[in-house]
C-alpha cells in the first residue's frame, strides 16, 4: 500500500479543518478515488514531469497525482483552510509535494518550476475560462494540461466549424493545442453537487505554438468576427478599421460568410494579413 493510502479519509479531513465548501471559491470537491485516479491517468504523467495542480482543496486529486511517478507536484491553493489540510499530505510526501498559497490568476506558473510541466486541475468554475486563456498565451511552457470544465465550456473548446458551440474559445484553444474531451462527470460525483455536468479536457500544445504577436491579432479578429456572429464577415469585421474588402480578398475569404463557417486555418490567415496591414500602415 502507498503511504498516501494511510491518510484520513477526505470526509474526515473536511470536518477536521472546517473545509465546508464555499461557493465564492467554486468549491465542489471530489471524494471518489476512482475518479481522481481517472483524471490523473488522463494526464499521462511520467517520472520526468512536474505536475502543477491548481485548487487542490482538501487534496483528493493531489493524492492521486502523488500516487503516479511524477517527479514533483506543486499545488497552488487560495484557501488557507485547505492549506492546513494539505499539510497532512506533505507529512508523508515531503520530498515531492510543494504547497503554495496564492491566487492562480496572478501567478506565472512557468516561474514556479522548470519544464517539463503539466497542469492538472479540477478548476473553480467561476475562473476556469480566464485561467485557460492565460495559460494558452504561454502554451509552450506546458507539456499538457488536463482540466475540468462545465460540459458546455468543454463543448465550446472542442467545437468544429458549423456547430452551435463553435466560437472564439474554440479558435483560441485549437490554435494553440490539440484539445480532446476525455470523459464526463455527473454532478453527484462532487460534494456539494454542482448544477451542471463536468467534462475533463486534455490539451497538448502544438510544437511550435502560434507566435505571440500573431496570437494577439487572432484574439482581436475573433473578437469582432464572433462578436456579431449572425452578421456577414464584411460587416462584423468593420471594427478592425482596415480596408475589409482588401483584407478578405488577400485572405481568400468570401465576405458573405459568417464567422461560424470559417476554419481555424481561415482565422489564422485573417489574423496574419491583419497583422501585416497594421505593420504596413503603422497602426
Ligand atoms: N481539487 C479539489 C477536488 O477536486 O476535490 C478541489 C476542486 S474545487 C472545484 C476548486 C478549488 O480551487 C478549491 O479548492 C478552491 O479553493 C480553489 N480556488 C478557487 N479560486 C482559486 C484561485 N484563484 N487560485 C487558486 N485556487 C483557487
């Protein structure tokens, strides 16, 4: 048996440290060892990898991650009550576990430890998308990300052109990584149960990722294109303040199409030509 298996059951940990779930911190805890193991397995952790876990809470997933042969696990948690609970795990895994109290939205994860790094997290729903966008901007810092989202957000991340869920998030994610939905979790898997079904998504960043200046232009182009997704592109892209007909011609895109019809490659081409227009015109 692993030393982790001798720790108190998570339900007792919750009581001992007064870790009653706070809605404001997006706390929905996982106690089911099969599920925490399944998430950990989806991350495909090897003995070279340092795993960064965001929001370990009472530490169910943290325990599963420590049962892999990960080189190290760094757990970043904002809630002081959880930090106290995690100290118990540290007593049996002192060498491999580091606990950092802080706000994941303000921490540059690449500064914490050298590569290869993998992020694994059951994310707080209220900040899951902003965290994802932040990490995608530096996607080459991570070997993979295995993250849990509301099912509806996971569908948007992996959606293909022409589908209802296809939008800005699909393009921004798929430009940087291969994104695969791994499995769903029913609300009853969590304490307390959320109102929605959750989905684990596995991201493997492309090598190379999109260069950062081009990625910024992709952000702008998709903002306008999907901002008014029912409109034709020649109208929705007006806010870019360049010659739209020229832009669309050079990108070989028909201006009467709508954003949801464009492929990832179409958007990357649009962003590249938009970037060139801005350089040419000193905009
Ligand atoms: N990993 C645990 C599990 O699976 O049972 C808890 C997951 S719970 C959905 C989200 C966790 O993120 C909570 O422990 C919460 O305190 C933490 N959290 C919320 N906001 C955070 C932030 N800004 N930075 C770091 N952790 C945060």
